[in-house]
C-alpha cells in the first residue's frame, strides 16, 4: 500500500517564499494589449438607481494579469476606489485586488477565470464598505465565500467518504468563518451600542409585582404546612 507523501518543513517554507514574492497587481489599460482583439460584450440594462459593479479582464486564467475593460484607465480606477471602501488610494486598490487573486488562485499552477474574479469583485460593493477597514473585511468575506465553493466542489469530485470528510470539513470551516466575518462587520458598524428590551407589565388592583430575579426556597413537589 502506497504511503501518503507529506511535505517537509523546508519544502513548505520554500513554497511560502515563492508565493510571497508575488508582486501586487497593477491595473493596466486594454490599449496595452498587443495582437489580441477586444470583444464587446452586450450587457443587460441596469435598473434605475443601481450601478453595475466594475469588472476587469483577464487575458489568461493561468497568471495574475488584470486589465481594465476600457482605455480610460482613470475612470475605471475611480470605480474600483468606490468598490473598496471609497478609498482615495490607488495602491490600496492594487493590493486588495492582488490579495483577492492570490486567494482565488493560490498556487502557481492554479487557474482563475475572468468570471469568477468579477463575481468576487461584485460581491464586495454589495456589502457597501465605507472605509478601508470595512473593505478589507468585505474582501475577506468574498475570499472565504469563493474558497468554500472550491472545497465543496472537491468534496464531491469522487463521492468518496474521505474526500467528503476532508474537503467538506474545510468548506464548513470557511462557511463558519464567512458568517463570523459578517457578524464582526455588523458589530463594528453598530459600535458598542447595546440593545435594551423594555416590556410593559400591567399589575391590576390587589395584585403584587416583584422586579428582579426571584429564587424560590421550596423544592418542587413540596406543599405548604
């Protein structure tokens, strides 16, 4: 019976160092593409009062290159700054895109299609982050959501108990993390405010009312003398 191969500490450090050398993404204009035709995509009309989220182009699913869908790079950067907490920092946008891609395509041989990346970007403005901190949490929620989809997919590839148990367990942890991030963002937005519930109790004439916790000294089933 073949033994399961285990990665050594040295190999893990080498892989971590290789992945850590990834440079932050730089959003480029589609005009910089050479010998590649830009295909116009027909989009559905946007409902009144609602803006479509900005999307990016990926010439290849096997690398980290990200392109703007228009030659007006500044307009697209402005739209992305609104997505990431209405930030004024283009560097913050580049780093957040880089982190999002690194989670969705964690290994050098993994693939990330254009649709998945744009879906993850579209999830962030639905959370409506109003600062860089909220944008970080929103990006983490998106990363946990789409990473959990990947592990759910792996758990069903062979319908084997070991696959379901291992990959399904990872997916469950990520789904719990996603819920905790949503709850943490909600607490952050509420601040330290506490909800106080007030109930009205009506005491009629001749009756008595007690405010507080009442502990009975009698045991259940004991009657009065």
